[in-house]
């Protein structure tokens, strides 16, 4: 998923124009079997997942990345590393392995079937996305990991808690390898 955006960080700062590429990790055996991974299960990519990462690398090989931010989970790291090895703009880049990009915790449901979690949510009278299993993270807890300020840092590469580097030039591309589609919104950026 690729986005282009302009972020106005402050009135006194020049607006930065950049592209944003979001990449979900390739398939794992857990994905194939319909099982939840969450944060505790650090499964590697399956053979199919490795092929998907290779295909993504070939597709993105000419994109000029300035920064790469990746969940510290093995499946996301393997995906990003495979993409980066195909891309000459990544030769001098050091990916930032960031635990804040992890998938939300599904608590006691991790390792179980996704369908079982859906049924638990239905039995509780909640939607799948709104339901929190025992010991899992709520949507609000999940959102707190990336506050609007750190979202802006992530998107722009400004130096800060994420250890990002300052972007140079007027148009940059940033790759973010995620565990799942983000539950938070980019609209809160300053």
C-alpha cells in the first residue's frame, strides 16, 4: 500500500512531501492455518511467505526509500530484509526495528483460531475489531503506542524517540513493515 502525503509539522517549518509504503509481512504457517500470532508468537515466514516477500522486493526494487521502519517481530523483519536486498536505495540504509510497530496483543487468544476469537466477540455482543480477549490489549491501549507526535516522527524521520534520521530533499519515500493494518489513524499528525 503506497501513500503520498504532505505533513505540516508546524507553521514555522517547511511542509515535507513524501511517499509512504506500508507492507504487511508475508505468510506464516500460523496465517495459513488461521491462527492468531499477536506479540508472543514470533513465527518465521513460510515458504509461501518468503516467495511473497521476494515478489514484494521485485515490485518495490525501484522505489527510492530514505527510511525503513519495521516491527521487531521475525516475520516483519524477514519481509523487510528481503525487500531491502532487492532495492539499491536500501544498500546504505539501516532499518529501524521498532517494537511499537508490533501487532496488538490478543492475550490468551494468541495461538488460537481467528474464528474462535470472532465467535467470542459475537458471544460478548461486540464486533471482532472492538472485542478484547482476556489479557489482550484494547483498541485504546493499542493506539497509545503511536501518538500523533510519534506518528509524525515516524512519517517524517525527525530525530526523536524512534531514533529516526532527518529526511533530506523535498520528496522522500518511507517503508513501514507492519504486523497488521494499523488501527490508528494518520489524521492526528500536527
